C-alpha cells in the first residue's frame, strides 16, 4: 500500500525565504540591466544570449559581446538579434560598454581571468559553473571579490528545478530525521557522455576534468540539500573507455576513414547552428568541435567514484558514469528515522520512454512548462512503517527541470525570491569545485584529501 501526497513549491515556501543576497546587483526602477557576455560558444550564445533576449528583453539589454574568435562573435551577434558592439579585448569592452553584469561563459580554466578583471574594474559577475578549475584560481576569485566589494553569482541552475526544490523542502523539514549518509549515482548516456570527450572538456588543463566541469552540478546539489560543507574526499577514477582505449582513431569525425565502424561517429554538419558556431570559424582559433573520442590527448577520467565526509557528519557516496545506455540519476538519503529516495529519467522507473540520442538537446531547452500527465516522484519511508509515502511534482519540459529559466528570473526579475538560499555565490562555487579538486588530488596521491589542504575557508557544519 502507499499513500500519495502532492506538494507544490511556491515562491514563499520554506523558512529560509530571504531577500536576494547580492544587493549590489540592484538596478534602479525603470532602467534596464546592462549585460556584457564574454565567451560566445554554444552555452553562452544560447542560454546566456538568445534566451535572455527572448525571455527577459524587457528588463535587460546587451551592451557588449566579447570573444577571441571574430567569426563566431559576428554570427552570435546576428543569432541573438542584438545591435551592441563586439570586442576582441575584454577590458576594452568593460571600459566602453559599462555593463552592470558581465556574464562569463568561456573555457572553464579561463573563468578566473575574466572574473577577477571584471571585479577589479568594478563590475559584478555572473559565471557559468564551474566557478574555476583549481584551488589557486579559486583563491584569486575570492580575494578579488573581497577587495572589490563587487559580487559574483555562480549559475547553479539545477538547484532551481521544481524537483530539486521539493527534495530540499522535505530534507529541511527533517522528514526522516537527521541525515547520516547519502548514495548518489549519476549516469551520462553514450550520446551525451561521449560528447565531453570530443570537446575541450576532455583535457584536464581546460575543464579541470569531469570531477570539476560536470560534477560541480552534483556536488553543489549535495552541499545545498545537506546544508553543510565538505571536509574530506577519498576518490577513485580511471580512463577505461574513451581516449587511448580503442584500436583506431582519427583527428575529427568529418572525413574520418573509420566512420562506418565507429559507433561514436557524429555528424556535426547535421546541425546548422553548430556549423555556424564552430565549423565555419575553425580558421580563427583552431578549435575542432567534432574531435575524436579516441584521441590520445584525452587525459580526464571516464569512470569516477568518491566518498565525501561533511562537517555535519554525513557521509556521501558518489559515482559518475560516462557511457551508460541511459541518462539520469538516483539518490537516497538515509536518516535516523527513515529514508528518502528519488530519481530522474531512469527508464525502468518512469512510464514514458525517451529517445536517448535526443535527450540532451531537449534538456537544454529553456521551457518552463509541465509535461501533461508526467511527474517526478520522491519516496519517503519511516523506520518500522509498513507503508511509504510518495510526494510528486510536475515533470518540467525545459533545461535542468526548468531550473535555467527560474534561475534567470530570480537574477533579473524576482530578486526577492530566494527560498532556502537557492541563489549561489563564491562560497558555494568554491565548496563545489573543491570537492572535485580534492578528488583529483586523492586519485593522484592515493589518499584521502582534506578540504583544508586546498583553502583557508573553514567548512561549516550548518551553512545557514
């Protein structure tokens, strides 16, 4: 038997409702927020470019675009349908365009360069996750924010999904008592997972590995759900599937002699937007978007697991798989009085099958509407109970469960809406990446790594 309960998240839900923490982002009434964007790749040009113009054009205006690739820059200006000037020199853009925010969506390893320059020039920052890729760059950002008096928002969009917020509500209400341990498993399917290995993300020097670029999402969710910060990480990782682990390889998919026998062959020319962003502009920076997933230059891990000890005593067991037949995740919270479990997009647990090849493209859409007849489920069961309770929330069509557009709405419109401290700053950005950085160090040195080895931030048992 089971008893079903529907809980609907509202802006006023939760005892932690407070004003937007970034007061210096406030814009005078009647004036538009002046935005500048650096990094006009796929993520920057879409979510942080075109979608802002479409969805928040009444309250924002782009006053500058910057990129090292002039061809891509001109294409994105047309794609976004804006008339602002473009710049190859970032500092010149800040001086001439005078933005209220600069949005940083460059290669992860360069985030610190642009964040620090913007802060020191008196400009607030929104940065894509991860905030940066190592502990030295992290400290540079923290120091720059402190000395400048300006603020950085880290775009942890997954926090803002209806499903993630529902889970936060239940945990904050102590539904199953004090949480003692967590099991968290994330699965990237062979279509989406392989794409990280054909891009710059396959090099540790560029993206910090998937421990940082991808798992920063997951570690931030853990930190936020648990309302605590990590103190120690033990990790294992290997490169066993992609990279050198194949008998043949090429330079790129286009024109590859092995395409007929390679299951990972990908035709970038079937996507006009990617052709215009990358293929037509390779001559400017040499970046190949459809690189070979078997390249010998790939040095990130494709199989990862970690144990994270939190300041509040919780132990979290985490894994990331990059070549699964399906994409989704599962999590379980063990409490003193019971257990909470939930999942997203596990085929045998949901009623509606998905085309795994198209799943990521759908996920990246900016919709915020519910899918009729489909829900996410959260299961709670008390110790010694015979029955369990099912909490449901609507399944949202858009990117990250509707988190993308909800996050941006809180940035640009509903700035008083900050339930459970959902807006993230540099401390949240740091505590997320430091888990991944510690995991890298743990693998290299074959030992547990204390967060205190990487930062002078003291982990908090209770964040708020």
